[in-house]
C-alpha cells in the first residue's frame, strides 16, 4: 500500500532542523518532498560536522551526520531564489505542490515575491507553513531564533538540571535541540490538519509555527503547576515534581530508574524489594505524602537499592511488573532486544555512502505501512529530474540555468 500522504507533494524551502524535521515526517508518510537548497552550498546543516558521512572508500563526504538525521526521503533541487529566474521556478513548483514549508526570517520570502499572499493567488489550495523563532506576529517577529536561546527564553532550562548549589547545579539545555524538534512535530500535525480541512473546503491556508510557542507548550504540567500555585517551578535534577518515587537509584554497581506511577505500583515495589514497612508508613502511603516527604523516602530507598546489583534489580522489578529500566548510552540503546525487534535502525542506499544507517519513524500504520524509499540526498541530486520531469524543461534550458548560476 502507498503511504497515507502518497498523493501529496511538498515544496520544502526550510533548512537546518525544525522545518526539515517536519518535511522528513511528511516524506516518511509517503509525500513527495522536494528540498530546495542553495547551489554549491546547500542546507547549512550539511556543514555541521564532524562527524561526516563516510563514502564507500571510508573517506569523509561533504555531508554531516547531522544533515542525514532530518532529510531522509527527500529530493534535492539546487536553486538560487535570490534571482528572478529562481523565484519564477519556485512559483512554478508551488503551482504544482500541495504544501510549502519554509523557515526564512519574517518577511524574507515576501520580498522575493514568494510570500503566502503571492503564492495563494497562483495556487489557492496551497498549505503554506512558516516556521520561525517567534512567529508572524508580535514585537519579536523579526528576530532570528535558535534552539539554545529558545530553551532559555521558553523556560526549559529553568526546569532542567540540578538545583543551584548542588554539584553540577545550574541551568541546563536538553541533550538534543528539543525546541527545534517539537516545533517540527507541531508543524507536521498542523500540515496534516490543514490538508484535512482542504479536503472539505478546497482551500489552503497559512500556518504560523514558532519555536518559542512550541517550547512553552512542551513545558506541559510545569506550566499548569505554575498556574495552580503562582510559583515558578525550579530545577530538581532527575526527580519528578509530582510523582514519587519516579527517579534513578544507585544499585551496588550502577544506576537504574524506578518509575512508580501510582500507589498500587509503589506498594508492589515495597513488597518485591523486601521493605513492606515503607508501604504502610503513613508518611509514604499516598503519592501526595510521598511528594511531601520525598527527601526521607529517597534516603531510605537509597539504602535498599545498594543491597543488590543493577542486573538483580532489573530482573526483580521486571518479574514483579514494576516499571523500571537501565540508563543506556546510545550504543546500548541499539542492543536492547525490544529496539531490535521493532526495527528501529534501518539502512538506505545513499548516493555517496552506500548503505547508510538511519532511524525509522516511530509512526506505525496497520493499513498503510511506511516505506523508506530515499536516503538523504546529496546536494542537487534530483535537480535535472525535477526541472525536466515535473516542470517540463528540456536539456538546453536546464544547462542554461546551470551556466547562469540559477541552479
């Protein structure tokens, strides 16, 4: 079966991560995604190395491993949109596309005659998705926005890391660019919803996605905890502000995570761990009491956990049906039997590298299973195919555009 978006063509003018992440999601879902890149240079993230993709001879290519994380399934077209002929080609492509995805600064594409108001006159059914740091409205709309600064501005770093005064304490960014990634995910959802609306109305629309908005939304219960109390939440390291015990513990030879999501799981844990008295203790009998008395319970459970090895605890807790897990590094992740069984690691044939290891989409469909058709493209890999096959330009026209530096 074809993917659920196999009838959709996406014109992807975005670069680096937030926009490309959305474009990759749409490609995984079956859409034809045409990635427009600057001639000779390409997406900025192609240069975000080392590490670099290795070619078949084991030598570094021009493409970073970073780039390959967000550009699977796309076709690469090199195009200089700063010149009129390049702008004209974008308009031709937009007329034949269902979605346009871009993350230029506010107003930049409009100055090229490629803003939403201009392109919807060419294609009223176009879903035009803009991804920026701060959105299309408000006093900050013309500012550039990058993930790290947005994690700081949007509150994420205020709740991530060890408390001030603790060893290693202070604000901490997440280990991946979470503001970019969550904005790409929200953009993917918004695009699919706009396409569903278009099926009923026949009309496209302009989608306005901002990194700051998305980062704030990602704070989830930290937002509502603040609304409920008027007190901004603080960093508490690996502890959970609302659930106890839901944290790492050190065993005799390493660490593991215990995640008791309710009172029943906590009582089962105490029984299995040989400390039933901690289940009946009125200080710890309910989650609310455990949150109030977190420090003392953590101290007592710390003594319990040091009596067994990590593996002994993992086996004991698994047998008792209590949520738990090791703290894996990335290499260990791919050795987990569950990860292998789910086929999370895939390989695609890359034009320069041969077999290229990538990560499968977590979206699984029973009726329209995803197919991974294209590896991340080398720069300009599909330029002639798109201009000739989709836009009907002949070899002489394409060569003239290349000689002029348009492609």
